[in-house]
C-alpha cells in the first residue's frame, strides 16, 4: 500500500522492528501493538494518518506510549 517505505519507516519510529511485526504480512497491527505494549487504537490511527500525509509528531508519540 505504501511502496515508498512510509509504513516501514513508521514501524521503525514506533520501535516495532521485530520479525513478527515488521516483516510478517499476517501480523495485524493491533496484535503488533499489544505485543509491544502499545495502545492499539493509537497505533492504528498513526498508520491511518499515512493516507493523508501524516502521521504528525503527536500521533507518533501517542503510538509510542506504553500501556499496562
């Protein structure tokens, strides 16, 4: 969907570089977020922002926030 590597860069920004999250096409973003103790909704919103030229710094920071 993002052949220029935008999604891969966002995964890197969100510090989710493991093989499960960064390379597995069958790994849903929500599962990746849970695996890395992130808020799944914030991670999804950051990826949705790619379609409109984002994400903003605030969206990235929300995706980076750890949850219990």
